[in-house]
């Protein structure tokens, strides 16, 4: 049983959402205990591609775009800060996002007027110069040159190491069974290793958030959605940009690895990989980038995203249970939304104005 004091907080879930939340709280004077049922970042955070943008940003509600814009502005500084603190490079890099078979239209212009970013129309002849290896040289495309990526497993490692240097207590392999309540206020959590006490609890448990909260808050609209990806051992330079085509994407890493993703499967908490997905992703990747026919598939994995139908995460204090906060439901955009979500939640917990209104993120 542990209690840190008047400025203590328990964060449940040590994925990127939970760790960024702990990181921002710790930097602002909170004593944070982080609880994780498995190991740090072993679920959705590790399994994603690390693209720092929604795949089609103008398809999302303004509430998502607000978070995206804040995170995109702050990610370079955060990545450098975590690198300096931990000695682990998250590999933030501005790869640009190349969207095949897409042209500028009035809807995109309207979105761009609200959320300024560079968008360039790429004619068929220019594609050969940008990505000579692609099999899309005759099709129009859009280029978002400022879109960046991080290598999310390395970002997870850098965050965990930085949290420990800041004195955050990270408890792995601790299963939270429920909340501890006194009247209508949270007083801690119950786990398979005893009680942890605090007047503030943040649930950032990703796809498991609704299960954890079900006895106290029925109907939390977050459910698991499986995503599978594969990885090719390629040479640096085979692919230069993140490329989106037919709803799937390729991501080039600094060392030449190329990731292909991803599936979208409503299979509950089943997280196994399948031969069908591997073959489908490999066919897509090799048709789009024929040079991958000469490259070995060196990894295949699956993760469970915290799915939410409208794509808007739940961030804030519960209306009826004092001291219970949520930071979950980020679906396919957890990596890009994590810093902004942590900042917004920090501002809510400190009772101050933030960069955007919290109203759109409340659990109704």
C-alpha cells in the first residue's frame, strides 16, 4: 500500500499515453506512480508505425486536428529532450507523407485554412523524382512535406528511462482489478499486488480501459481493434517518404527497414498474427514498391488499438467520480496525439486554461 502525498497521482497503463501523462505530471510537481499489467509499451504503443499525422488528416473532427497540431509543433523538442535525458534517440525525422491517387479539392482547402500545413500537388512526372522506386509514377498525388515520424519502440524506451530519472515509480506486471472509492471520490486502485492509494487516478489503459472501468462506469465506448504489420529488411534510400495508397502505407526507417501496414480487424482481445494478413500486406507492399521483392520479411506483429467510433479520445475528469481521470480511446492516432493529450489532461488537473477547450473530449 503506497501513498505519496497531496500532489500524488496514479497512472494506470504504461503505453505512450500513460507515460507521456506521467512525464508531464512529473515535470509539474506531481509524484507519480505508474502501473502496467504487462511490460512498458508492449501493447499498441509498440505495435504502431509512428507516423506523426493521421493518414488522411482532413477526414477527422476538429477535436482531433487540435491535438494533432499541438503535438506536431512540440514533438521535435520533446524527442530531443528525451534523447538528452535517456541517451536513447527516438529517431524523429521529417519523412513527408506522400498520398497516392489524391488531388487537392475544396474540402482539403477548407481544412487547410483552419489547420495550416504545407500540401503540394504532385503531378505524374514529379513522382519519379520523389520516389523513383514506386510503381505509381503515372498517378497524381499529394505531398505533405512536413509530416514526420518517430520510431515508436525507441520513443517508448526513451520515455521509460526519462521517467525513472525524474523519480516516477514504474511498476510492471501489476494487474489493476478495480478502483477504490470513498463515497463519490477515488482513493486509489486495487491490484493483484495490493492497494495503491491516491486521490487522483488516471486510466490510460488503452483497449483495456472499458474493461477496467466497467464496474464503475458502464458503457465506456472503447474497444480493441487488431492491427497487423510486417517489416522488410531493405537498404536505406529504397524508400524516402511515408507513402499512403489504398488505405495502407509504407514507412521507411533510417536504417533501411520498411514497415507495411496495417490491418483493421474487429476480433476482440485476440492478438495473434495471421498468414492471411502477412500475405495481403506483402502483396500490397511489393506491388507498390517492387524493389521489396528482393527484400526479406524480417518481422510480423499485431497490436490492439483502443478503438472509438468517432476517433475523438476521452480526456478529462469523470463527471461523477471526483479524482478519476481518463486519457484513452485514441484509436489509430495514439502516437501523434499522446503529447497533446497529456498536456490537455495536465491543464485540466491543474485547473487552468489549455491550448483547446476540453469540452469535446469529455465522457458523456
